[in-house]
C-alpha cells in the first residue's frame, strides 16, 4: 500500500493537533497544581517567592504569594520590582543567596528558607 504525500501531510497535521491538545492539557493541569499550592501556602501562613536572574540582576523576584506581600508590608507590585537582596535582612542574605546559587547549579538544598525581612 502506498501513502500519498497529501495523506502523509494530513496525518502529520492531525498528529500536531493532538500533540498541542495534550500540551495544553498538561499546562492546564500544572496551572491548577500551582494555584492550589499557592492557595494552600497562603492559608497556612506561608509565603512563596520565585527568583530569577534577569539582566544581570541576581535574584530578581518574579513571583510572590499574597502572604509575602502581607508580611513584608509592600504591595505585590513593589516587591516585583525588587531583588531578594532588597527584601531579606542583611544578616540573612548570605544564607539565602548561597542556597539560591546552589539551586541554580542544580544542587539539592532545603526546600525553604526562613529569614527575617
């Protein structure tokens, strides 16, 4: 049996649509998971901060949970313009940065850090 190029192209298009559908379902599932994680942390009184190196600025804050805003006294918008060095007390900063750098290198470090603001 010979498969024409036209049939082959239609099959490829069909496969891409299925793959995109699976990807969207996967993304939707991850979004629900992270939303639940943040909501649970907020109810437990725990804050979540996500950091990323942006434009040479180490530890730029790219996400915070509502609890972080409440505890810090800053609005979410204010915190999202900061780096972790702006938010953490000077005596806690070396430990926080060391753990952040180790995570960036793929090392296993404790999943959370308690520090003073």
